[in-house]
């Protein structure tokens, strides 16, 4: 997540603040908006992602579009007109 936010800050020239929350902090924050048992699911997903559950690369973009994928910064620069 931080890499995405850092890229946005660099492309836009605007500061971005990211505060990493523990599972418990995220769960408690979400509990203000939903029942605790529901808040535990996205808090658990956030923890799993932070631990690397989504750290993988596939050839899906190339297969589906016929074009090589772009990194986030390239897309942000293109879409934000930089």
C-alpha cells in the first residue's frame, strides 16, 4: 500500500500520510461502522495482505489485453496527465 501512496504523492506533488494499523486497531476502527464480527473480516484481510498474501505476479494482463502490464506509477502519470 505504501508504494502506491508514495507514487501518488510523487506524481501529484501532494503529501500523503499513511498510518499502518494493527489488526486490533483496524478491527476497532471498523467496529464503529459495523458489527464487530463483520469488522473482523476486512481487518483479517488487511493483515493477510500486509503479511504477503497478495504478493504475486501473473500474466493475466498480457493474456487478456495482449499488451504488457504497466506499473502503478506509469498508470498514475498517464491518467493524471503528468
